[in-house]
C-alpha cells in the first residue's frame, strides 16, 4: 500500500531443470526489522586488449559482461526490545540470516541461491561476503545489537546464459552464405567485430584467393579461441 514501510527480505531459492529460479517456500526466509542504510548495485564489463607485434596501440574489444554485484550496508540486528515486533535475540537473528544466505547446502554441494527484495530492487545471487560488527552487549557479554554487511554476486543459470547469448556469440561456429558484394574482411568484422581474422578464416575454408568470393558460396567461421 502507498506509504506503507517496505522491509527488506531475503528468501532462499530453488532452480528448476529448465533454469528457472523461484523462491523455495519450504525454507526459512529472513526479513529485516530495520532496513539497511543503503545498498550498492555494481555492473562491470571485461575487455580484451590484443596488441599485434609492431602496432603502436591496440583496440579494446568487448569480452564479457561480469556478474552484477549487490552490497547491503549496515543492516542492523536489534535484540534490546526497542523495535516493535522483535521476538528473537541477536544471536537467533544471526542464525536465521546465516542459514538463509550462507550455510552450505549439502544436497546440492553449493552455497544457497537467494532472492533479495526491497522496494523496486529484486536481485538473485549468492552471498560473497558476510560481516558482523557487534556494537551493544548485555553485562554477560551476550550481544544486543549488531551491524551486518553483506556482499552478493549475481546468479544466472546455465540455461538462462544460453538464452541471453541468443546464439550470436563469436565463440560459436557460424555458417555464412556469401552474397554479392561480400568480402572476407567484411564478413569477419560482422561476426568477430575484427576484420583481421580473414586469413585464418580463409585457411579454415581452404581458400586460395580470399579476395574473390562467389555468391552462394558457403563459408565456416570458427569460434574464437
């Protein structure tokens, strides 16, 4: 509802055989009572730089999109009773959080996959870092308050990666039917974004004269190594 406070929730997930991720309602989710002070959502791209001998410089080429990363900052766990709805101690809240995001899933031999939801943010991933800073204690030494910092790395199933690639990757073999006006360097640029591979493609296809291509001729463009 408009104006209603939305609390951050972390839910364990399961992945179906076709690669779809869904929340596992049979396992315990973790919901905050105090939202974190903020979060960071990081995106990055890796580039390759292959410089040919004798060239004064090199062209930066797209290599791959890196997994997204999410950082939750200063998530407060409180056991003082000052927060309405607090029924668990700080240690119990920590156990719930650890079981949701960190505890090794023995049946799957992997760390848990989770869904992080807060307002418009929906993120699927695995925890990469989990840090607890204890800031308030009972006289006995039992913690009454802790600040948690979490770092997640995006999870995408193998099936989803294939779908996103759309079979247009230069890492796949392509068969091309030559059209009038096509040249080998031009076709190499269209597939690899680099016309310098034309000699290798000519060798793979047994071409003795790469400058003259015949319309209707079929050429194989191998994956980049």
